[in-house]
C-alpha cells in the first residue's frame, strides 16, 4: 500500500479479531488453472486457522485438500464509506485425524448447507494481511456527496 492511499494496514492480531466477527468469507482456490471463489460460513481455531464444513463430494473439498488457498472476509458500510478486508493464505486440508477433528469441531460452525457426508476443512493461517478504509468523506478538500 502507498502512503495516503486511504487505507491502513492491519497487524495479524487485528486481522484475526476482525475475521472472528465476519459470518461469511470466501475461499479462493484454483479450478482448471483459473481462480475460483466460493462463499462459506466459517469459524476460527485458536491458532487462527479457518475452519469450515463442506460435503466430502463437493468440488471445494476435492480442490482445496492439500492445496495453498486464500481466504478473504470483509465488512463494508457503504453509507459511511468505511470497512475492512482481511486475506489469509495457507495450506488447506481435510481433517482426517479423529482426535484433531474432535478438538476442532467445537470451533467450527455447522454448515449452512448440511450434508450427511460432511468433512471438516482447515486452512492454516500462514500469511495474514488486512487493511481498513480510513479515507475521509472529502476528495481534495471537497466534501463527497451522500
């Protein structure tokens, strides 16, 4: 980011605190060498990893297992022209160890589209970046409309 671009960089702790307040995020993965984005509800593990449930037969579970993915969540107030965005990048994996799955299940929300063959996916928080819109309601000293 550039100085005075209207945004403030967020540290890892603030990013994770904001992520914990978002009900929905987006998993970004690769589909046939092209980017694909899937909205999901999610939870955070105590170490900052993103946790989500999906069908074992879903394209998402097959595409992300063992892959490096990005996860993004945000909040925007259009009227106030304010908001934030956090991007977490890391390796995703379907959790197969029974003890680990049992431990993480307490932190993962139920899927909004439940399936009888659900798996738990964990996305490690290897790189966490974020920014908050801090621009004013003026442009070159002139008040913006609205």
